[in-house]
C-alpha cells in the first residue's frame, strides 16, 4: 500500500502560474491567486515530466525564460497560457533569447509571443545526445535584433550545438515569425558537424508564416524525413550587404527524404546571388518540391544544386506554379 501511494505521488504533475502584471507579491505559483510575478522563480525551478508553466494572457514578462528539466514520452513539460485576452508576451529586452532550452527534451511551447532577443527569439539547442520531442505551436516571434554572424540565428532557431548532438521528432505548427535583422525566420539545423553524417530526424514545419527577415525564410539543414507544408514566406533576404551568405525563401540543405509542398513564397530577395523561392541545395537526397506557388522573386522559382564536392541525387520538382520571377522586389 505504501509503495502504491509513493508511486502515485511521484506521477503528480504541477501547473505553475506566472502573472507578470500582478500587483501583489508572488506566492508559490501553484494557483492563479498565488502566481509568480516574474520569470526569475521559473528559471530557478527544475520542472518534472507532465508539469506546465502557464503565463497569464494580456501580460508582459521582461527577461528570458530559461526553465530547467525535461519531460518524458507521453509526459512533456508545457509552456502555455491561461486566462483571457491577448497572448502573454516574453520580452527579452536585448537578452540572448526570449525562450531558451538547452540539452532538454520533451517540451511543448505554445500560445505565447516572444520578442526582444539578440540573436534569437526562441532558441532550442544542446551539445550532447539526441534531444527528442519538441512541439512549438501557435507562437508569435518578432523583433530580433543584431548583425547576423551565423545562419543559425533569427526568430525560431532549433540548432544543434555539438558535433554529435541532434534532434528527433520536432513539429513546428502555426508559428508566425517576422521582423529580424538576424538571419532566419524558421530554421532547423540537425548537426554542427561539417560532413553531414549526423542529421535530425522527423522534422515537420506547417501552417507557419515568415516575413521581413534579413536572411532565409524557412529552412531545413541536415535533416532526415523532413516536411515543410502549408506555409508561406515573403520579404526575405533583406540584408542590405552580403556578409555570411545568400538566402532563399524556402529550401533544404543536406536533407534526406525532405518534402516542400503546398507553400507560397514571394518578394524573395538577396544581397547577392540566389534570392530564389525554392531550392534543393547540395548534399540532398530524395527531395521533393511540389504543389507550391513561387512568384515575384529576385532569383529563380525553383533550383537544384550540387556544390562543394557534394552530390544531390533523385530530386523531384513538379506541379508548381512559377510567375514573374527573376525580378527584385526592391
């Protein structure tokens, strides 16, 4: 009997409430009436599988949200919202990121607005192992400042930080990402290795939009079994002067069995070459670009490349509509 009670107790998940607009002193965070009043107690807590961090709608929290802990299969840790009104806002106020996870896994981030980071809006990374199961849904990310120094910077950045670290089972759904002088709108980088031998697996980006970014729109780098669908990118590649590369709208690199479909890309620009909408770039195998609408871009509608000694094989480009490309939207 005692063992049964202990087992049940260990499986009890806790909801923690955060109300950065509250007037009273914060409590234990276990109810809306005793909500924490800043991100500080959140960042000092190690959360357990099944826990939730709930921010009050209509409020703004200053600083970076950097909670500790990991979930487990069927019991992720969730960052979300409670109450009525607009999405809760996390304003990094020039800090590195509004929301950051490092060497953590089984997390859901949903129903919030992130702004004010440099060089990231929301940043998921690590330096060891396979980090599994991330869901980023119904999130608005904007206002990320600074001069881009690498392509793994920008609004939503899920990027491996170690040679053998990677990701598995990632879904980005319903993300609106806009307004950054950093590089990317939405990027998943599956490995920091220079040879492409390690790749993230099972990565999906859908129902998302990216616009007004200095570099790439929506990209999968070093991914296996990836999908970008039902999404749009426009006014990308706005960097005035080329410093770290030449961007495209929606594209893949070192991707195996990756598909881009049912998307729209337009007003795609570049400070140099490229500036195209769709690109199966070098090191890709078995990629498909289909049922897309690419128009009014500086560069091409769709391209297939090999370069730097890496071959691209078995590419399929079909059923796309291409209109008025080869024209700078500037």
